[in-house]
C-alpha cells in the first residue's frame, strides 16, 4: 500500500528548473565580507575590557565590607558557607518536586569558608605571637564556644568600623574574631590574600574558585556590577560592561529570571534550567513532534521566502 | 591481489559508500534548484564565514596566551574582531535557524540535518559562554559568579566549574570548538547529501497533517 504524503514530514519531488550556482565563489565572498565587516566593527566599537578586581582592591576600597564578609566566612554565615552542593553541606539544595540533582551529586568542590578563606591564609603568614594565639584560640575552641562568639559577633557585625588601619568590632564577647579579622584585612590590603587564595593548590594554578567565591560573598563586586547594569534584575549575565550587545542570544534564559515564580522561588535557578531544558528539547525535536512541526505550514511565512517559486507556478 | 580482495578492503568500501552518498557534483554543485532564490539562504553561509573568522581570530589570540590582549593594542584589536565576529555568527545563525523553521527544512528525510543544526546552536552558546568567563577581566568575574548558581542547581557544577579558569579556557579553545566544527561539517554534508528542502506544495496550508 502506498504511504500517504505527510506535508510536514515529506517533501515533494522537485522537477523544476535549476540555476547556475558557484558554491566556492559564494563562500569566498561571504568570508571576505564578514571579515571586512568584523574589522570595521572592531575599529569603530572596539571591545570592553574592564580590569578584574582583586581582594586587594576590594579591601582597600571598602575595608568594612571586606571585614564583615570575612567575619561571615569565619563564623559560617556567608552565602558560600550556607550554599550547599557542590561546595559543602551548609545549605538546602534546589529542587523541582522530587528532582534535586544538586543534592544527588553532592559535594565535589569542597569549600570550608572558615578554613579556606580565613584560617589557612592567616597560617601562611610569617609567625606573629598575637596572630598565632588568636588562631590557636579559635581552632582549639569547642563548637559551642565558637557558636557563642559567632552569636555575639552577628549582633554587632553591622557596627564594625575601620579607622587607622584597624578593624574595630564593638563587643568584648567575640573571642579572637577581631584579631583574626584585623590580620586578615591587613593581609588582604597588602595583596597577600589574593596570592594565598589562588595558591592553595600548589605553585601552578589556573583555578580561581576560592577567590571568586570570596569576592561574590561581599557587597563590593555586586555593587560594581549593578553600576555597570549587570545586576540579576538588569538582565544580568547576558550583558557586559559598557554599551555592548553581550550574549544577546541568552535573552530567553535571562528573561525567566525577571518574572515570577522564577525570581521569587528558592529554587529559581533550577526552575529556569528545567524550563530551558524542556524548550531546548522541543527545539531539537521539532521534526518529530506532531502539531509543533505543522506550525511553519500554518504560519505561511514560507510563501514569502518562496514567493518567486509560487509566482512562476501560477 | 584479486579484484574481490580489493572490493573487500575497508578503504575501498568506505570510498564507494562516500562517493555513492556524496558524489563530487553534489559536494561541490554548480547548479541549484531555482527555488533557492531568497536572501534567507545567505545566512547559512554567513554563519560559516563568521565561524571561520571567529576561529582565525581565536587562533591569533591563542598565540601569546590568555592575558596578552589586555596589554597589547594589537591584541585588543584582535579581541575586538573575535567579539564582533561572534556577534555576527550568532546573528546570522539565529536568522538561519528561524528561516529554516519557517521552511520546515526537516521535511523529506532531513530531520537529522535539523537536529545537528540545533545542537550546533547549543554547542555554540556554550562555546561563547566559556569565552566570556575566560576573558580574565571584570566581565568574566561577574558572569562566572552569576552563572555558577544556574549550573550548580542542575548538578552540573560538580563537573563543569565555571569559576575554574583553566577548565573553562580548555573547553573554550579545544573541546567545544572541535564539537562546533565537527557538527557544522556534519550539518553541511547532510545538506549536500539531501539537497535544499523543496517548497511546500502550493495548496499545502489547506492540507491537514
């Protein structure tokens, strides 16, 4: 039995005329035109290159924000300390119903903010009696003692000041925290903390996970980004500094972050990715999805594209 | 050596199969169906031309390492060319994709051509993204720290760490370009094997699927 013709799956056999076509000439012209257009755009518009910030620039520009962030890293109340997988078990994982791949895969890039961001870098410094004593006091304290210092610190954290190269924490119940923060701030302002954070894996490294996580916990990086219209509610990561198109092709991905429930859910990132995965699967599998594959025929835009062909047929 | 023995060779069998599927006049045609007469057809070759410029400028950037372009005026110019050729690449690719959607270009046994094209688009997005986080400037710091949350939420962050410059740079300059080029080559070969999709029948819009 002859199979019936399905207009959205099958194509009619073309028996019409053919026209001369020089595929090599076409390709060569395309490369030359695109190359010239690229040169012209590069000459006229250049490209953005805002210098990377460092822990040194951050701690010198806003030492209070740095010290507060470092304090949060030490007592475990920072964003990274409570992030969860893949860095630690400090926070809840994002999920969609029973789906929570973040949780299933667990910790793969272990980050202990107190140890990695504060204690270990301080230990790498030349020995100073006050610093050594403060580190020993913190590391040898029981969990309940550390918690009581942390609780006292949290109450006064917003009143931290910085003057005459000294961080002042207005409380006497915070144990060694002020000493640790002062030495870490001094280390950061000298540039030594940048180096200590990237060289934790040895002499050679190309992994900036820890300094970037530390930077992302402070307000400084986000404030600079917001000034550059890069905030999450400003279509965030698809943009780049200056008046450049950025990754405009990510508009749909970024769009979801602007509307509920994506921008209000604790699992917003996972919801956005889930939505995009479904839409992506639909895009790839259009030819196999009845109804969806009929859309072009219903839209009739093809009649504009092939208008000469249809005009000749009439 | 007997003819039969030569016929059984892997080499001769592969050659026969390739030449049978894609004879020279199909691979490098000198004519094409008269219906291929719209500006929309320009965007496929424009995408490939832009890819050529993207790879060329990327190779020049690779010559002196990932940070060279920050301190060299020539390096910055090449980076600008790299950026703008990427913008042209995506602009042309998106128009090409929607143009092919409007033509239902998967018809007539061309489903895999569509699938390879769509997957190439995705691989290209990932290639562009890894480039953005490998710039070693403020943009790369911000984009990486923002993007990590989305990727981590899928569990992918355990293996694809956007904060690891070395990993992202390797993906950007080795793994993903190989993927994009291989997929593009497959896509073009499929187009050449099957030819450009013919127009719908004139009364197609009245026919039910």
